[in-house]
C-alpha cells in the first residue's frame, strides 16, 4: 500500500454531470437515443434518418433559445451590478446614518462605543426587532444604511466578545444570521426583478 493511498477517495463508477448545462444536454440527448433504439426495430434507414434530422432540429431550436435567454440574463445581471456599484459609489449621508442608527438601535445608538457585555445582546435584539417590520419597505439605499449600522454593532461586539457568556453569544449569532438572511433575501428579490 502506497503512503498516500489511504487519503484518496475512490471515484464513483458513474460520475454525475458537472454542471446544469451538462445535465440539460444529457436530458435532451437521452430521449433521442431512446428513440433511435425503439425506432430501429421497425423502420428503414431513411425513416430513422428523417426522425434523427427532426429531433436535431428540435435540439438546435432549444439550444438557440437557451443561448438567447442566457445572453439576456447576462446583460440584465450586468446592468443590476453596475447600478449597485453606482449606488455604493455615492457616499452615505452622515445625518441619515445617525437617523438610521437612532431608528434601529434606539437607546443603544449613542452608547454603541461603550456597550457592556450585559447590554450587547439586548442591543442586537432591539436592532432585529426594529429591522423586521421595516425591511419590506426599504429600498436598496436603506439597506446600505442598515448594513452600516449592523457593522458598527458588530464592531461593538468584537470589543466584548471574549467576555460574552456562551448563551448570549449564541443569541447574538442567531440574530446576526437572521439579519444576513433578510439582506440576502432582498438582494435575491432585486436580482430576480432585474432579470425578468
């Protein structure tokens, strides 16, 4: 037995297609091969050739349509990305950020730099309770301000993390995951809207 032989995994006998495109190609070609197999019994070579040409025309049509769709989605995604880059290039207003901090952090907004271990979990709870009802009406720029508030809250957590009890850290991590999921959901919705 070679030295590193135990580290290698055995390869599956039938590897799965590597991508969605490969799976689609397989799904398009499999019925064609089945058709050849079934029609080979009772047909002449000329009939099989006509059937094959007809199926190839269908396959070409599907491939052309998929290519156009992919091209359209690529253009729309590029426009979405450039609009996001342009929005992020505009500096955020300090006044609006202070208002957002006050709205989302309430009594914790002014003392974010001096939050104690006992108050940090409460600050995250207040933050998420403020975000949940408002997040549906927010535009992309509102999310930018909320993200900046969230980052400031995370910086406050980093200062006291080593002294944070495990139970509170678990609650904080759950709230962090919830905010990240809400943000990702909104981004996915915006991308879906942009690529319709």
